[in-house]
C-alpha cells in the first residue's frame, strides 16, 4: 500500500477547468441541431451532418424556414407551443421528415432557448413511433417507492435505484456515485452484467469530473452519449450570425462530450453512457452513472422517465438521510439544553461545560475539547498540551475568519499538528469572539481507500503545438491507499450543534459584559463618593477639628493653675483623639487618591522607589536597628510615587510589628512568566493565617490601638496600589514566625514579547 499526497490542484488543471466546454460548437452526429430565428423559424445555423441524415446539404438548409423541411401542420403545432413560456409541453414531439420521395424518417424533436435567447431545435432519431404510456411509467415509479419504504438503510435504498434504472434502460452497468465534501466520489451502489469487474466501493478523484462538468450537471440533469466512438458534427456556420459568437450549448442534449472525457470512456471500455444528476439543496449530491460496452441509444422520453425516477426516489433518499440525522440531532439538542443548565448553575460557566456528564465532548461526539477564553483554558478528554493549544489558537486567529472552522485533517493544513495527531487530527472550532474559542478534537483514524486507478496519476499532461493537453489515466486498476493524519469527519448536525452553542455563549458573554458595565458604573459612583467625602473630610472636617484642638490647648494654657491632674489628662486625651482623627483623614485621602485614572505608568527603576521609601523611614529604621537587605531589582512599568508608597507601607509595617529581636527585612524580586514577583520578608510577630485576607480590608485591625498605632489603612492602600497595576498582593505567615508579603507587577506586553519571542 502506498501513501500519496492528493493535492491535485495543479495550475494546468485549474486553468483547464475554466475552459468553456459548453461552447464546443460540436454535436454528437446521431442527431441534427438547428438554430432558428423567430418568428419566421428561419434556419440560421445547422449541424453539418444533414446530408447523411435527411439528404439535404447544410448549405442548402440555410435561409430556409422550418416549413421547407416539415409538413405545415407540424410547424403550426410548434408555433402554438412556442408561444408558451415553458417549452417542456412540446418536448418531445414526433416529427416526420421527408428523406427521398415518399421515404420519411421519424424524429423526436426537442426545443429550447439558450442564454442568448436563440431558439434551438434538436432532432434525435425516434426508436419507436409510440410514446411511452404515462401510466406504465407511473406503475414503475410506484413499485420502486413501495420497495424503498420497506428498506432501512441508505445503501439498500441506493441499491434499489440502480436496479430499477438498469431494468428500465438495459445498460450493462448502473452505478450510484456519491460526491464527498472534498469533491472526490465513491460508487455506493452498483448493478451490472455478471462478469464485469465490480466498481462498487471504489473512489475516483475530483479531477475525473471537473468543476465545469459539474456546473453543467446542475442545469442539465441528464446526459446521453449513445456512441463514445461516434463522430462529431460541426455547426455551420461556426459563429451564430445574430450573436456573432459560438453557440451556447449548455442546455443542448446533443452537445459532444469533451475529448478528454471521451478518452476517459474509451480507457474504461465504455461504448455508451447515460448520466443522471442527483441534486440536494441545490448542490450536486451524486450521479446515476450508466455504462454500456457497446453503442446504446435511449429515447428522450425514457431518459426523461429515468430523470423523473431519479428525482422521486432521490427525494426519498434525502428525507431518509434527514431522518437518520434527526434522532442524532434531537440527542444533541437535549445535550445542549443540559449544558446550558450547567453553565447557569456553576459559578464559572466554563466549568459547567467540562465538569459534568454529559459535557462538551458529547455535544459533537469528540474525544477532546477545550474552551479558551483569553488566557484561561479549560480542557476535557484527550487534547493537545496547553502550550500546543495556545499556538493552535494563535494560528486560528490568523487563518480563520469564519465563525466556525472544521477539518478532518488538521496536520495537512497546520503542520505542527502532526505532533499531536493521535489526539487532534480532526478539529472543529468556533470563534466566540476574537480572543475566545471553543475547540473539539478527534484522533487520527487510519483508513484504507480503494481507488479506481492511482489518483496521484489521474491525468497526464501532454504538450503539443504549444498547447497543454490533458488526458485521463489509462489504468483504472484497483489502487489501495492508506490514509493517515485523518479523523472521522464532522457531521453537519455536529457542526450545527457547535454553532448553536456559539450563539448561547455569545449571549452569555454579552449579558456578563452588561453586568460588568453595571458593576463598573457602581464602582465609579462609589469611588466618586469616596473622593468627595475625602475632599470634604480634608477641608471641612479639618477646620472644626483644628478648632477643637486649639481651644482645648488654650483651655490648658489659660487655666493651667485651676486644673487638677485628671483635667490635664483629659485634655491630653482630647488632643490625642484629634490628632488620630487627622491621621485618619489623611489616610482616607491617600486611599482615595490611589485610582487607575491618576496613575502615571512609566518605566522605572524599582531600586529608586525603594530607596526613597527607606529614606522616608530613616528615623524608624535607625530607632529600631532594623537590618534591611535586598535582591537585584528590575525596572518595571509602574507609577513611581505609588510604588514608593507601597514599599514604605510594607517596610513600615515590618518595623512596626517587630518581635523582641531587631527587625531583619529582606526585599526580594523574582521573574515569573508574565510578571515580576516582589516580596518583603520580616522576622516580626507574624500573622495568624486565618486573618491573612482580612488585613487588606479597609479599617480592619488585628490589634488594639494601644498595642500598635495606626489607622488600619496601610495595607488597604497597598492592595489598591497593586490592583491598579493589575497585580496581586498576599501574605504568607505563621503567628510568631515572621511574615512575607508578596505582590506582582505584570511585565509590559512589549517586554513580554521581546523576552519570549513573538509567537507565530
Ligand atoms: C465528465 N466524468 C464526466 C462525467 C462522469 C465522469 C460521470 C459526466 C458524464 C457525461 O457528461 O456524460 C466520471 N464516470 C466518471 C466516474 C465514473 C464514471 C468517476 O462512470 C466512476 C465510475 N476527466 C478526466 C480528466 C479530465 C476529464 C483527466 O478524467 C480532464 C481534465 C474531463 N470529464 C471531463 C469532462 C467532462 C467529464 C470535461 C464533461 C464532459 C462533457 O460534458 O463535455
């Protein structure tokens, strides 16, 4: 078994694919084509085989009218029919053309108007003079449909179609050919003459039926090539005298097949072919392909009957396919409703998608799934590693513009995926917003595909007379291919389920954004109130306070002699109260001043901020005999005044809450992935871990004012400063064991990219 790359998109083929085969200006010579000018029905163009078919040279036919060729009563019938919009009512009509003397030839006549509005009449020799009675055809269709209803699977269904078509037409081989998503196709049902080699289960490359041919099939549902070895007839004159260009033969029944396809038929040993399109939702779903080893003509009526049979039966197939999907779709809808419940119950909706049964995996029958919202990723089942996921998402961001993306062979379009093919050869992804994705994964499933001939050599290119000519392969012998790096494909229902989830997530995010906006508004309001209060406090409250202090002190000075010791103590308490009140006011003011709007981010040396803080604390450091050591300190993006304040408060606390020994304080700095981690470690009295969170709350004190001075604002201010820098602050400590305060300052995005290299 061999492995090949099925990239057939060679430039030659692509340019060839655009060649307009509908303008070939050749027809199959078993019939005659006439282009008529209305209303006189004058002959403007004719195929050049008229002499052999009814004994008149093409030259002689030009400028004649139809009346010169047919009996007037036949022409009158046509004239009446041609006034109708829909020409199907007169198609086909039997006509008698005089050949020699009293010798008549009978034809089926078929009219249509082409894209230039030119009336085209095609005459095919009639095999019988009778029309097929409609009722017998009706019985045929009904019998097949009755049979269909008792079958259960799609392949049984298709088998009946090919059997019926073969019975009605008598072709040596009748196949049902179904297109895959990628354009190649497979024979999924076959009825054939015994002794012929089976094609059932064989795959054929996309290039066997080029896009132009497929496009023609969507407008012309049935094509007959009764003699693959027959000669073609040219149109005379080649250019239409009215439109002055080659005739558009898109809807012609006689148009010659392209030479490449004729060669294909020869190579396959086919003498005649009939092809019927099967269209679903305006897309070519598949074909009924009939082969005969020798010439074979099928009347227009019987062809139409087959087309009808194909349509009726195929509509049954489509609805059957849909019912098969239906149960699965119902199941997925049920899972989706459970997921929505989980999402609303769990505190974090992402947990709701991964933590329970059923979960994200069940929504698309995947083996792994990941929800990546910003930097936060939750996974379930078998997935690539966190790092691989983050690179994959970068790639998706760059390459995927649609809301949903799916592939059953990720490694072929994203080569890094080869490393994790065992978990993610298949990927289904929805983009909830620019930064948010949900991904599902399927592992590699190694398959063997049987091809009708080596698909890597589906055609040969020949250069002759400066032109490139394509010719199909000569051998259609079974060619086995091992397909790797592929998962089971994603079904449309699964993709739809993913898209439904996307809608739900978008609504959820919008709602959260609303709530956040409301919270932000509340916060802003309370910040503004706090600021107003702080302003009032600092100005309006200071004044009466000063007044109290001044008058009490005045009292002490003036009446010193009259006052006893108690009265003096009372005055001292009053003055102390006033000064505590003033400190409180100053602290509240300082707290209110720390806010994001007031921050001036700049690249600063942490060392400088620390030095200033230690300078401010000089007195207390000297008094306490504190020994302060430090690591090398980096530069960060921060507000220098606030950083200084932060160190001052933390070092100040370390001195204040010292134990019996002289304080030893160490300032540390450590680089994390995307932030700097700073620490201030002391050997003081420590903090009971149960209070570790409470100490950062405004006005919370663990000690009485008698034990330690202060307002209880210092750490609340620290927390606010750190949070305004998008960092975190916390303490690790044991009572009596000293304490270490940690805080982080994120590194700037540019700094981050510089150190880590830009991720592609
Ligand atoms: C057309 N190729 C076709 C058709 C079929 C196939 C069914 C339509 C037939 C018709 O119009 O009557 C292919 N036939 C198959 C396959 C099976 C079968 C796959 O029975 C499987 C059992 N074909 C090539 C190459 C070229 C090519 C290399 O293999 C050139 C690039 C061209 N095929 C080609 C063209 C047509 C065609 C141009 C349209 C013919 C026409 O309408 O003029």
